[in-house]
């Protein structure tokens, strides 16, 4: 596994592409990213896979729902959008150039936030009763872990919300372990 980000003088692309796709448990290799985009079997990045598992196990319906994803990174936002499409959600991907982010987020039945901006999302961004998934990890002014969502502000508006820590993070690790087992099984065949 490659721990990103790499130092600036090392090409991320060259390093990621040097991993055998069948050992690419992070799902970052273009072959696995392409498989996800085209609905083929392959390794899916742990964080977005963990979010899907979390939604399914919490009984949150995705089919036909408005899903807004804030962030379009290769690691979280883009694969998250592919996975939500595969679950038949109607998907909007917002990013730093999105206009009226608040209005866009407020459309969401399921709001997934992976912007890397501390407490970006307050209750004004959330439709009452929406499911809010917080991918961000930061330290607040008291050195406590917090997310991209202002949990205390949003909790009363949301129908369901993930905490930071103890929400998406452990799911990422679980999905990564699952990919490791799958890889080992594939290599034994
Ligand atoms: P990146 O910095 O790679 O991507 C951030 C994305 O958010 C970009 O697409 C950016 O837009 C967008 N963005 C930034 N600011 C805004 C804004 N003000 N409004 C709307 N969109 C914005 O981050 P990652 O995807 O790698 O990670 C996101 C967060 O998730 C981080 O806090 C990271 O630590 C955390 N993380 C947590 C994991 C977990 O297991 N819980 C795993 C991976 C990440 P643009 O493309 O225009 O620049």
C-alpha cells in the first residue's frame, strides 16, 4: 500500500501504476478505477466502499434518492459518485468551484462530505431529515478530532449522521481488510 500524499518530488502516478492491480487493495490503480467506472469487478477504495456498507447496514434507501457528494478527489469523491450511481441514486458532485454550495447540499436526501474543510457544513446546508455522512478528519481548536460537518449544529436537523471519530474511519479500515483478504484469495488461485 502507498500512503498518500507522497513528497512533491515523487510522481504519485508512477508509484500507483507500479502496483500489480491484483495487489492494489486501495483501489487506486487506473485498472481498478476503470473497472469501477464501467461496472466491472475490481478493488474499490475503502472509504467510499465503507460509506455504502454503512448506509446499507443502517437501512438507508439509496435508490432514486438525491445524493450530493462534496469533493471530487480520486480517493473519495469520484469513486463515491460511481458507487452511488451503481445503487441507483441521483448523484450530484460538488467541488470548490460549485456555486451556491448551500443550495446544492440542501437538495440532498443523502449528503456525503469529503471536502477536507473543517466544519464546512452547518445546519443551513442540510435538508431536514437528510442522512449526513462526514468523511473529513481534522483537529479542532481544542485538539479534538472533528469532521467536515459541524456535528453539534447539524445533529438536530439530520435524520441520521455519522460522528467523527467513530463513523467513516473504522469502515475504511474494515473495507481495506476485506480487500486484503480478497487479494490473498485471488493470488492463491
Ligand atoms: P482532497 O483535498 O483530495 O479533495 C477535497 C475535495 O473537496 C476537492 O475535490 C475540492 O474541490 C473539494 N473542496 C475543497 N474545499 C471545498 C469547498 N469549500 N466547497 C466545496 N468543495 C470543496 O481530499 P480527500 O478527498 O483526500 O479527503 C477529504 C477529507 O476526507 C479530508 O479531511 C481527509 O482527511 C478525509 N479522509 C478521511 C478518510 C477516512 O477514512 N475517514 C479517508 C480519506 C480521506 P476541487 O477539486 O475543486 O479542489
